[in-house]
């Protein structure tokens, strides 16, 4: 295997790993019409755009902010 081939294989591996990690953090399945955190409706556009969505935009933003606060 040449140096270029090893580099390409490493890049492909890291891209696949990043994609897998990304998918693990996202819900799958049927999207909810109502936010499970606050009870507000989740717009149909959001339901179509994000498979398995469980939170409205405001609650998702709050969750992400809280997660960043505790991230090391």
C-alpha cells in the first residue's frame, strides 16, 4: 500500500467514524408532533427534516447549551 493509499484509507475511516458518532446522537423513528419536554407543538417541517425528533427548537437549544456547560 502506498503512502497516498494509506492516507486515503485513514481519511475514509475517520469520515465514517465521524458519521457514526453523529448518528448516535440523533434520534430515529417516528417524529413527535408535541415536544416531550415542554408540550409545545413541533412544526411539521421540523418533523420531516429530523427523523425521530422529540424536542421543539427551543428545548433542543436549551439542551445543547446545558450539554456544553457540562462538557469537558
